[in-house]
C-alpha cells in the first residue's frame, strides 16, 4: 500500500459515507488523461481510476452522471493522494472543493439509494455525534496517542466501519505503539469480511466526548486487528452546558424505575447537573448500567420534591474512590432528544 497524504482534511465533518460505485468520469476540458472510472463517492470526495496518472496537488474540473439523472454533475476537485488496490491498480483520491447546491442534493440521494438498510443503521450509529457544529480536531501525535491510551485503559469500545460497505465490528484497543494500533475482537469477523489496505472509520467514546478518525486496516489475524495510528482525531463536545457540582451532598437524587422486578425504584445521589445531562454515584455491584443503555424515564428529586422528568442514555462509567476507601461508580447520563426545555440556575 502506498499513501502520499492522509485522507482527512484539517477539519472533518462527513455526514454521508463513501459508497462503492462504477461511474464514468470525464474532464470538463476534454482531457483524455482524466477519463476514467469513479470507484467510490462521498459528498466530500471520490476515488478514481484514470487512463493516465493524476498529479497530487493539482486541481481538476470534472463531470460525471448519476443514474437515473442524465444531466452531468460538475465539480472542482483536487488530487490529494493515491493508493494501490488489490489488482495493483493506482487509485487517486480527490477532494471535492466546489459543487452546486442542486448537485449536492443529487449526490446525497444517490448515496442513500446505494446504501443497504444495514449500512444505514451502522452509519447512523457511527456518525450520530457528527450532527453538530461543534466539531474539533487535533493533530498532535503525543496528544492523540495519550488519548487513545486513556481509552485503552478505560476499556472503551471501538466501532470499526469499512467506509464503502455495510461491515462493522466492535473491538477493544490493546496496544498503542509506533505507528500502529492493535485491537482484540470478539470473533474473526473483520478477518473474514474486511478488505486489507482500505480506509476504515473508527469511532469511540470516552468520558464526555465522542471521537472518530479515518485510517487504514493493515492486518487481520484471527481475533487480532491492526490499524495505522491516525494523523488526525476529531471530536464533538457533547456537554453544551457547564455542569454545576452539587455542593450539599445528599440533597439531589435521581430516581429510576427498573423493568424487573416490576415496580422497583432505585434512588441514587446526583453529583453534578446541567440542562443536558448529569452524573450520579452508585455501587460497583449495580449492573443495570452499561454505556448506551437507554433509560425511558429518570426523575430528578430535590429536597423531597420532583424537579423534572427526562429520558436519558448512559454515556460513560468511571470508578469513583471515596475517602472511606469504598469503591463506587460514577455514571454519566445524557438527556434524550425529546426533552423538556429546562435551564438550571445556581441559587
């Protein structure tokens, strides 16, 4: 595999994935060197196989047609990298710089029609946290490796998705070393179904942030998987409001109705609170809460009175060691989408 530059721009906000395709491509100036085939396409770029090599860094005026539309889509694209496929053909990566809004709608529709139902579910899960304007990134190698090491220590679950197919798998990060990341998976699904040396998107959550990066799958052997360490790491801040610590311990509680046994209600102490989420303390023996667990209804109780009711989802679990030496868990919740418009003020 040969890669000249990373696939990501400095700021990534891809709300649609790449889909595999075979579409004729021509240069708007009639240059036969640009004629070729688009092998995959997204809103932000494409990979193409052309009659003659493209020059990385050059800008090209291109056009292609998306069925069932006969009108050509015209874009201004820049060659950013090249890779070798399994047949040793050179594929060039092009980023799309200029495209009309009308053509954007056509490309979106084409991508959605090419995606299977399973792929739509996978993409919706992996890219859910990208539906925000608060996308940030960093490229410092030490910071990226430090954060990945922290996710490894917290045993965060990593979702690995092959961009142009519906395959996805969940793995645990086991090693961060050199230019590689090593994972262990529950089964050999990646070895059996993923293509080596093609881009994958990896998403994971730790603490209150969701992160994602694009990289390459370099090896898959039985349950073990190896990826290239990413050059860019992107994240969206989930906590849109500052949380206030509960100063007087024991004054604010969370009530949750358990599905079994029917009618059982548990009450737990709230540690911090905002209009978008909260953290509460619970025993290490409570096994009701796992990351991603939906809670249909939680009630916030202050001084014996119900303040409000919300739906929520468990976002993180971290150990909490008390001064008495008793181990507890700190559970972070994010309130649901169909939520009350509540603003907290400190009094």
